[in-house]
C-alpha cells in the first residue's frame, strides 16, 4: 500500500437525514434514543402489510423515486458546497463521486417504458454532477451498501494522485420498495427497529438519506478555507470472494482491510479511540463484525468506544458508509460518542466496548469507520482529529 | 512513483458467443443474463496464465455497466405489482443489484483485492481510471475491468502493475501512462489512444 503523501481534509458537509438537514441536527438526533420505524405509505408498493421505515426529513409521499433521489442529492450537495463556503470557479478540476446502491431502481415500479430506456440507471451520477458545476466530472459507484464509503475512499485516492483539485464525495439512497420487499422475503427486517449488537436483534430497519463531503488536499484547505472537520488518513478495500449476500465467518478480509487502512494512515491501533461499526442488527453480521473488531484491536480495545448509528437512522443502503463517516465527524467535533439507539443488552458473545445506551464524553483523536456490502466488498476508512480545526459545533 | 500500468489482454464477447456457450455453474438457475455474461467474459479474461501467478489478495475487479440489471429489476417489480413481496424468489432478489455481478466474478476467481461495481454511460474511462488508481495506490497488482450491459457486447481489459511486470517478465504490447493527470494508452512508443479523463 502506497504511503499517503497528502493530507486530505473534509472542509464541507452536506446532509439530508431523518433528523434534519445539517450536521448539528443529525448529531442532536443521534443523541436521542429508541428510534422506532414508522408507517411509510410509499412502501406499500412492496406488497407487504408492514410498511415500516425511517424516512428522511423531507416529504415522502408526494414525489416519484427519481424526483425524490435527485431532490435529496441536490439538497445534500448544495449544503455541502454552501458549508464549504469556497468559490467553485477557483477550481478547474472538480469531481463528484457518488455512491448509491440502488439509485434509480425504484423507477421501474412507476414507468412502463423503461425496458426501452435501459440507460436510465447510469444517469444518476451525471444528473447529480449537474448540481455542482457544468464542468464537474462524475463517478458513480453502485457497490451496494458500501457504495458511499467506497466513493469517499476513491475521492481520497483521486486527490492523493493529484487527478483533481476538489472532490465532492458521498452516498445517497432512498427508501426502496425493491430493497424493502427483498429484505422482507429474506426475513431480515426488524419491525421493532434496528438493534445493533443487542441480544434480541432481528435485522435491519430500512432508512434513507444522503451525506456528501467536500474533500481537499492540505494546501487548498489551508489557503482557501480554514474550516476543517477532520482529516481522512487511510482507507482499505478488500473482497471476501465468498458469497452473494453472506459475509465470510472468519472475517479475514475485513481484518486485512482494517490493516490496510491503518497502515495507510500511519497510525497505530492505540491511536484509534472510536469504531463506527456497520452494525446492521442482523444476527450473523453483528457476530462477525464484533469478533473481527476484537481480533484486530486485542489489548487496545480498552481505549476504544464502539458505536452503531443504524439503530437511530436505519440502514440507508449505499449511503450507510457516508453516514458512518458523518457519525465519526460528529464525534470528533463534539468530543462525544453517540449511544446505540434501541440497544438494551449486549449479546453474550460480544467482547467489544459497546457504548450501549449512554453517550460517552470523550475526545476522539482517531476513528475507524466500517462498511460491508452485499457482494463481499469491505471498505474501512480511518479519519483523525485535525489539530487546529476551528470547527464550532 | 510508478506511473504506468500495462495491458495484458483484452477480451470480447458478443451475443452470438453467448448463445453458443452454455454456462456451467451451480447457481446458473438463479443467475440473470448480466451475471452470466460477466462470468463468461471473466473466464476469457482470467484464462491468462499471468493471472495465476499473482496472489488473490492482489487481484481486483471493476464491473462497469451502462444498463445495470434491467431485466432483473423489471421482473422484480412486475412480481411486486402482481403478487406482492411473497412472490419474490429470495435467491433472485440480489440480482437487482450490480454488486451481485461483482460477487459472482470475484467468488469464482477468488479475487480478494479492491473491487467495485459502477455505472458508466457515454464515457467509460471512469472504470479504467478506477482500476489504474487502485494499482497506483498500491492496493493491487492486477485489475480486470469489465464493461457489460444488457443487449450489447461485453468487453474486458486486464491490467497489471509495473512492479509485477518486472517480476514476471511478462510480454506486453500496450501500456497506459498515467502521469500528468491524463491517461494515455501506448503501443510500444506510439500513442494510440487518449482518454478525456481530467480535461475539465
């Protein structure tokens, strides 16, 4: 793995979430607990009687899926650029890296002519890039649940290799009848809400949202805009090469991704204070992730806090890695680790320091964000507190 | 910094080849047309001897599609509208995601390096660039880039790092120069192709 020569900073954040459309609103919501899914009329098209989900803070019933995802993306991207506060015309090479697992897929429920318009799915990236700048290039990663994290990781790489001057990267997905019906059929939905790492967990709760980050290299970040949320220092990407939907029990490739990310960051296990888990709330995945964290950190576990945002926001599909990073950013900026919503009692087999129902006031210097996907891809991102940040929460 | 990657091979499949070849796979009953096409193309690409000399952890793949799994989405939504979720075959539900195509290929060829599935449209260079970046970042020595869609031909490129080329002394005809924020493809010393990457 190549050692990073450049520091990559997050200098702008844009979010559309269940709790509101700013980092502070998102953070305040994360601190509340017991977020139970509500009835969502839109999900009736899945053909099920239980239509529960965790919708984002925007009208859910009125618009078509294409309009909804574009509106959500527009809001998140605009707010990221506004929060960043710079002038896009000062930058020649701008790239939007979008991660979305399902993107426009739900359009197939509403339009009969899509068999003759097979390119629709691939247009999400360029349509979102249009909200940034007409010259903005786009990359659209569609690697299921890790799409957002992979988009951010790739954005880091593009800046590191000096291929762009400014990268906006993140994840987006809307409540999807296609995903919801599939998970219903797989018996993977917990109607009591997602309960990551809880003894009585039964599965996921479907959520939605968008989180985008403005990424810059050190030079640009200092000269153009001094606000820095945190520094992205490493990422690791591996594949289980095992199964279409199942994670491999031994977690070896997850461990390798963690090692790769940490090696790239130049940090040690002892430098990590926080692990933001993928924590879907499914029985098997949480066991594998908990065991992997335990194996990786060993004696350094004592200094670490482990949290899981999906208890509060549900599984946001391709955006989940971006929301994981957003949780880490909030923890760094607010010097606090959010509780795990809906959590009551840890599963007996877990020997990791879960924060449980109580937030933990702690200075977070280094954070690891885990994301895993259908298809076997594991993406780990490591970020750290940027000393000298003038962020005011 | 290593700034070159090398093209080991390019492979191509068309509809006629697909019709003639029956895919032997334990899951072929539940696979959609995109996965089958990808597997057939991957079998062509990874028939190269050099790919067997590289550790599985150092091999990665990029699946790039302009259509995605349209037919599977169409079938899934038709079932939802006529029968409801109970009519969904849980083994076929993953076919609605592009990552399933990726998983089929990575599992069969044990590719444990960086992998992704992405949508591309008129400019397909993003997928090639993703693979090149993974090699330049040192995550991988061998990357397969596969362009597949429904109702069209499939095309795949196998690229390799400079480091591994030196180790294996493999013979290559084309290389990609990635310096100066551009991607050029060379045949020996003659530039034959130039992408529009980063010309914003």
